[in-house]
C-alpha cells in the first residue's frame, strides 16, 4: 500500500483501477479536496494511503492541525506563525458557541476540556496527553495550552482576585523556562528536547466566579529525568541548556567567582560554540526570581553547576599497584581543587571518596577500604555528579510546586497536561529506552481502550447490534515487560538483589529461557553483543543487556552521600540533609535489609499512579508529528511520518477502525448511490426515490420517512446474495443499518461497488443501443427533410427564373412592337411631310398639329425609348433587376412633359438627308447631372458573365478619348 503512495503503477489495469479509486474517493469523501477534510474519520476508506495523502495535502496548504476522532494530530510547521497562537485567536475559540465547528486547533482541545470541567451538572476532571518523538513540538504545544488556560481561566470579578490570578498565571508560565533550562537539551533530532516526562495539574475553582472556572494554582510531577546526560553525551549532542547558559551569560564578576574563564574547555560541555535560542541566561534568571528563588540562592545553584563542570575534568590514570589508589592525570589536581572549592567540600575527602571504596561486611559491620580501579573511579565521579544534579532538579520542582500549587481546599477540579517521551528506538538501547517504551505501551493500551469505548458509544447511539471487535491487543507485550510472576522487569530486579556480579550474557540467557513462550520476545542469533528483542506495538526494539543491571540499581555509594552532607554550601545542605532516619536507612543491618528500590520499580510505581489519574479523568490526545528530520518547512517525508504514526498509535487505531466498520455512509447518500441495485431483483417494486420533496416536507412525518428509508435499504441489502456469484460469497460481508448511517466493511463496499458497476454496465449498454437507434432515426428524418427542402427550393428558384425571363421577354416584345410602330409612324410621317408642306397654307410645324390621344401616347413612347430599343437590339442578353433600371434612367435623362413640348425635326430640314433610315454618323451622348456622391463617376469592372448596355460602351469610349 505504501508503494502506491510513493510510487506509480503501470499497465492497462492500473489506469482503470486508479480512475475507479478516484471515483470511489469522490463518493466516499464528497466533493471536498483532501486538504479540506479537517477530520481523518471523514477520509473514506480509512487506510494508510488516504491518511498520509490527507495529512500531506493539509500540511502543504499550511493547515497543521487535523482531527482524528478523539485525537488531534499536530504537524510541526518548522517556521514561526505568530497569528496562529495570538491572544485574539484564543479569545475567538473561547467565545465561540461551538468551537468544534471551527478549524482544528490545540485551542479547540483546550476549550473543550475547559468547558467540560466547568460543567454545572457533572464537572469531570480532564486530561490532555501530548505525545510525539523528539522535535515534534510537544514542548511548544504544552506551553501554548498553558497560555490558553491562563488567559481564559483568569477572569475574576474583583481587583484583588485579579491580582492573585495574574500572579498565579505568571508563576505558571514562568515555570516553563526554568524546567526547560534544567531538563531540556539539544539532541540530534531537536534543539530543545525534553529529557524528562512531566504531568502538569492545572487547578481550577468555580466557587470564586459563578459559571466560570478560575485558575488557582498548578502542580508539576516529573518522570524519569535523563540524569546520565550530565556525565555522558552522545556524539554531536549537548548537555542540559543551563550549563551553556552559565558559560555564555555570566558576567565578568560571576565568571571570576565561578572559575569560568572565557574559552575554558570542559569535557562535559561538548559543542560549546553552537549558539541556540535556548541559551538565554537572563530569561532563566528572571523566571527563577518570579518563582521565588532569590539572587543568593540562584548564585548557589550556578556555583554548584560550575563545580560539576570542573569535576568532569577530573581524570584518573591506571594504578601500577592494585593496593594503591589510581593517581590523577596531569592537570586534574587543579580541577579537583576548583570543584571542591565551588561545592564547598574538603578537597582530600573528595578525592579519597572517588578513589577508595568502603565496604561493610560481617555482623558487626566491619569497614574495609579498597582502592578502586580507573573505571570505578570514573563511575563514582559520574555518580556524584548525577546525584547532585538529580537532587537539584527535584528541589527545583518542589520549589516550583510550592510557588504555584494551591491549597487542597481552594480548588475543586483540575486539567492535566501530560508531556511524555515518544517511542524510541536507537542503534543502542538500554534501560532508559526500555522504561520509555514501557510507558508508551501502557499509554497505548489506555488510548486504545478509550478509543474503542468511544467507538462503541457511537455504535450504541446508532442502534447497532454488534459484537466486540477483536483487535491486536498489546497486553501480551505488557505481560512480557511487567507481568507476574516472571517478566523482564522482575528478572532485572532479581539480578539486582543477588549478591553477585551481574553478567550481560547471563541476563540474556535468563530472559530468553524464562520467557521463551512469549510471542513478543524475539531473538537475534547473529548479534555478537548480549541483547534481546521486544516486539512493541510500534515495532521491534533490540535492548543491550550490558550495563542494564547497574543502571537499574542506580547505586549511590553511602560515602558519596556522607561527603555531600559535609558541604558548607547552603544549597547542598538543603539537598543533602543530615537526617538520622535517612542515615539508618542507608546503613541497614544484615538481618533487616529492605529490598532494593530499583529504577524500574520506582518508574513502575509512578506510572501506575499516573494511569490511575488518567483513568479518573476524561482523556484528550494530541499527537505531535515531525514532517521531516531536517527541521525544514514545507517538507513532508511520508516514510518518517508513517513511522511516527505507528509510534504514537494512530496506525493501530486505523487498523482497529478497519477491523470494525471503517465505511460510514449516511442513508441518503447510500440510497443515491446504490438504489439502482434494486434492478437486480425482478420482483422489487419501484421506489419513491428517497424522501419526499421539500414542498411537502411539512406534512411528511419523520417516522414515515425513516420507515421508507429502512424499507429501501432492506430492498437494496436483499440484492446482495444476487451479487455473490461464487458459493463462498453466498453470505455477504457484515453490514449494519444505524439510525442515520450505514456501517459496513471494506469487503461489503467492494461487493456493492461490483454490483453497481454491473448495473451501470447494463444501463450503459441500453442507453448506447437506444442512442444509436435514436441517432439513426433522426439522421433518416433529417435526410428526408433535406431532400424535400432541396426539391422545393430548386422548384421555387426555377419558377422564379422562368417568371423573370417571361416578364423580361414580355417587356422587350412590347417595347419592340411599340418601337416598330413608332418608327413606322415616323417614317410614314417623314415621307408625307413634303407634300403636306407644299399643300398646306399654314406656317406651323408638323409637331404642332393636334393628334389623337392614343397616337400622342404612342408617339411619346417611341420618342423616349428609341435609344433603349437600340441598346436592347444590340445586346445578346438583356440587363436584369437594378442594373436594368439603372441603364434605363441613365440612357433617358429626358424631361417629363406633355407631347407639345417635343419638336420633331426631319432629317431633311437639318442635314438635307432624304430618309430617316440613314444611321447617324456621330456618337450619341447622354448628359446627366453630376452626382454629389464621391466616386460616382467611376465605373466598376465589367463582369465576364454579363453584357453591358449602350451606356457602358459610351463610358468606355469616353475614357479612351481622355487618355
């Protein structure tokens, strides 16, 4: 599945499968893109692929918080975003009527816990579990939550209460920089990694302010401080922040007082040149001052820490004689002297305690002094430093609690913030990793139980009848680690009680032989170093047995404690009081020796106490995820995110969801998608297609609607046996119809999709056949209609053409006949003119004789249209339409008037021509008034298909004459 996330499929089936998955994803997840899904429970189906894609899409869109059911997933942005944690945004989430409808945020979790704890009906203590690996943002998340609670819970009514609340708020917030300075360090994965677990109890009281919860105090409880970091740091890592703050932030007088010259080298202070944001000495001193730690006490603390740095430069050489103590190396005497001076210890007893071991034996507790080897001297030196730093850290926690903790009678409820280690697996794992992973196993069991309980509540609310979902429980792994009577912890503690030296190989043999039947115990026969493998819920981890028993014993030689009790430093006197009861416990008699209280036993007891507190509260989970190990913004590595999801238990939760009913679809959406499956049952009655329309909703009963939906759902589910063709699939996968949703498994979804695809294929074939038939019929109708239209148009065009030809022929024939009559009349008139002139005694012209009306009209027509007759007679094809009219009006610009306005002059009177049939010798010109339009005298080019008239011939001759 992960290969599908990071790789690409190939082949023809891959494309179809991808498109099917996209279609299914669009149905299950709706039309919203992945970055808009603010809850991973809305991702359908719930798989690793979809979860990773959703988280990556939201991270790319700068959405760093995503709900996952009862869990909030927080991705580290690796860049400052001030507006995401501003006080205005805190007030917005606090004042919202339903903050869960806003965008996912840690303020949503804070407001939910705050409203639950201030409920007047049944106030319940709340707890927030913040987990994640180093660099995922746990410390920042806890800090922001404390700020949120300090802001929303500080709303007193009076001015005095306001001052008290403000002082408590400042003390609670100032406890963070102090604990981070003394408990955090720079590691390979995080510059500000918490090297201890803590549970902060924010104490609230509703009696001072009605209908609200005012913060009255807080309490801090720590778990498993990594005190070995004081004397041993891994490569490229640093010691606790406070040591670097002292060396970089001390003044000149303080450097002189604490013997910390600039540029001094200390073996327990690696990478001093690296500057971090956390190396701010003034912030730590100011916070300590506000917590009630005055300046002299601060100087005592920093002086003791400087003494530990000089103690780390104390180096021993091998002794040539076993009876003699190991000598100091060159330059180590000055370090011992400076360390004794800063710790206010006598120099000689300090060196003697590191070099010589005191042994008490016998009934009389006789004292024997034995020189230590070089390795034992180094171990006692480291033990002294770890003892002082661990006591100092516990004292700081007690001072912080005394400063911020309220009286038990002044608070009624609390909100707990648990900031614990994430799951750890390194190349070399020892007791620290075993305890951390053991705690994560316990918290994972609590988380899974709470998640399943919430899931069962949802099933109960939906009215489902179902049996408990079986899932991979981590109880087997917990039995391997802490079970009774034999477990890994019991065997390690038993090795500590035996009065003999422990062997790493022997411890491995005992664990493998005693716990061989556990399925969570693995073996690595190829390993040369003694080790054993534990199969945790988040993966297999190999633990080395070398040094495991010694770390579990955490031996503190009594002479080291007695030495520190001799110190004249006020702080060390408080840390190591000379208590007779403590002295009697450190030196018990051989008859009444109490069992050794090992590290594992202490951690197990504190963990059980923590789980009791969590079980008594309503838990909320925030899983911090680191997108990449480089600490860069906008970089998302799927493999690293997946490993963290496994480590914090989200993947296991996803698997549990897949084992139950990961597919949840509302009734309406289910009917809209799968109602067509009823086609597979021939006897199924037609459905009313879901609920009634909106206009009739007022008359529609919810019970009848629910009954109709249930009937339709049952009809659809009855078709499932028809979908299962093979005998093995006769019983379909489990599916349950709730009150508002349909719950089903992945196999059921696959079966429904297969049937839906089958019905859609049948419908597609029917639609394609009907479409092809409809398209053929339509094309045939269109062909017939086109034939009819074309025939009609051709007939109409032919008729119109014949009509135009007939009309033109009629006009030509009539004009020709009239012209012939006119010519005949004029010829006859011309021939008879001489005789009439000689015979008549009247001196008027022939044109002045009155003529009959019909002859007058005929004479006028002949006079006006004789040039047109000449043109038409010489033209092969007559002009048509507008061109015909243009030729007529251009050729005959004669004034319109009566017949008396014309004068007929015979040819004989003008030129002495004896007959009218003689053709004129000159050109005929028609004079027209010039047109006011531009380019009106320009003649267009002659068309090759038409024959121009007589006027066009005259125009061309006119152009040639000008040329």
